[in-house]
């Protein structure tokens, strides 16, 4: 019996893939650091064993799937190579795995996790489907026709995939520790586009995506009139967003989503476009769109007295703007307080002015120490530089989150891709000590 051993199983993609293989009847286990990550909760619930990193975890008869964060010098990878068991990098395993299905890769600088989750939610009501979402959610179905998965552009890992379809949400400059500039990013997406087998669904409002060349049909969606699928008559309320869809200037149908901000309309349009191309009943699409409340760490809310505490993965200026915009739509009467933890020194430095501009859209800003990575644990700037550039901002100390309590009747946005949750947890503990209890998440 083959055992799939995941080296770095708590990674969001790794966790999701482990769940998929487990659901499909394979024997799965994994290893990682002892620190708790939210991605391990689903693994534990499924009964998938998680061990501390140790070369003794590696046995003959296994197949090792290695997370991309770990070098070949990692003790478990070295041991696997030493005893001659296969070691397959995560993205290469996915590249082979998707060949068993009609595959839909969802990629883009922003919005890919939410769009992957939304597409999986819609398709699941129409067809047997397996899916891998970048928030650590994975589901395997032995009868699956479709496989929906998130495809990350970092280090061009998505070039290991030759999907049947690809949804491209946008192209933006990010990961400056790897990509030189926006042209370098575009070249990666262009290369992926040429590997797609059946069709591309792309946001036509994105200037870079308009330049994509492909061997397959490209359908464009967006707010602009030149798009194949266009959103019109957008009505934003505190309950969600309503909009009409026109296909090449002909009315198609009306939709409602219980989510907020233009970015969520675009995500829905991408799904609507794909489903129409695959002849999914529009009534199923409408029903499923109306019942999707989001993925993990994307505007996940808790209430604390007169405050709304929001956990969000936003770590790029464009994502910060989208999160602030969503908060203003849902809670128009409340002040917006941003608690932001920059993710990596290279990103903070490369996009410094854009971070300043986007954070200024909040009513007040708290800044947390920059979260580094295994690749870079220091840089040329510090959080004090960002603090100096944003007038009125404050640096938040994890050990004393009490300044947040001064902002009553506000939405507190905890934003970041590092360990921003520890600041929210510290604040929740502070509130609990004061007798102000937080409720469970309102966006599961």
C-alpha cells in the first residue's frame, strides 16, 4: 500500500491536496513545524496524521510530495532521496494529477482564491467535481468530471500545468523577490496561456490581459462594454450586490451575490462566463452565487460589542483597496480602521508608495512589524518608514492591543499574509478580559 507523505503539509495548497487524496481513498500523512496554522484544522478533522519534521518519518513504500517552501537540503527530502523513494514537488504532482479530469485553473495576481472557491461552489451543484482552493480547502470526488484548482504564478510554478480551461482574473506586479517587473509577470501568464487546451476566461478590464495571445478561444468579462460578458446596473447594498449580465450587448440574466465590492462582481462574472461556456443551467448558477459567503481569511468577520473584527488576507495595495471598499459598502455608517502587517521586505519596498496611498483610504491606520520569510528576514526599510509616510498612523504592539478599543462603532480590518492573526487574537483576548466577548465568524 502506497503512502503519500506530504513534506510541509500545513501549506495551503499542500493541505488541500492532502484532503483531496484522502477523500479519494489514498493513505495520506504529513509533517510540518509544530506551530499551529488554520490549514491543519481540516486535516485533523479528517484524521490525517501530522508529524513534526524528522527524517525518521520517511519510510520505504512512500511517495513524498514536497512543498515548494522547502529546499532539497531539508532533512526529509534528503532522506527520501537517500533511500530511493520518489520526491515530487507540489506543482509537478498537480500538473500530472489534473490530466485525469476536465481541469479549470484559476490564476491571477488577486482574486484567485475567492474565484476558485466560488466556481467550486457553483459547479458542485451541477456536476461531480473535485477542487483545490488556496485557503487550504480541498475535496476529492472519485466520480469527479471537473477539477477546479488555484494556480499560483510565484516562481512560474503554474507553468507545470496544462489545463483544459484557465480563468485569469488580472495581471499585476507582485512577488518582487522573483519577478523583475510587470513585463516579466506578463511573460509568465503569456506562456501559461499558450498551454491551455480548450479556452481562457479573462478579465477584459485588465489592460495586460487584453494583450494575451492564445491558441484557444478567449472570452472576456468585466464592466467595460467591449467585454463578451458585461456587468451592468450594479446595485450595492448592505446585504450584497445585484447586477445584470449582458452577453455581447444582449441581456442574459440578473444575479445577486451576498458579498461586497467590485472585485466580487468580477469574480462572479468569471464564473458565470465559464458556466455558460460549459452549458451549466443558469438557474443553478444564480442559486449558487446567492448562497456563497466566501472562503477562509477573505473578509471573515466577528462581532465585538460595537466593533466588527475582520480577518483578511489582503497583502497587496490593490487588495487593501478592495477590502476597504467592501467594508464601506457593508458598513456605511462605521469608521474603517486598518491594522496592516506588511508581508516581506521586498514587496513593502517595491510597492511602498502604493501601500501608502491605499492605506490612506481607511479612517485610521495601525501598522504591525513587517513579516519576513525564510528567504528574507531583513530589509532596507522598517515599519517605521511606513509609519512616517502615513500621517496619523500608529505602530501596534502585539503585547498591548488596547489602542484598538478606542475606536467604537468601527470595522477593524486585520490585513496581511503573514501572522496578522496573532494581533487579532491578542486583541480578542484583551476584549475577553474586559468582558466584551466575540461571537463566532459570520462568514464561514
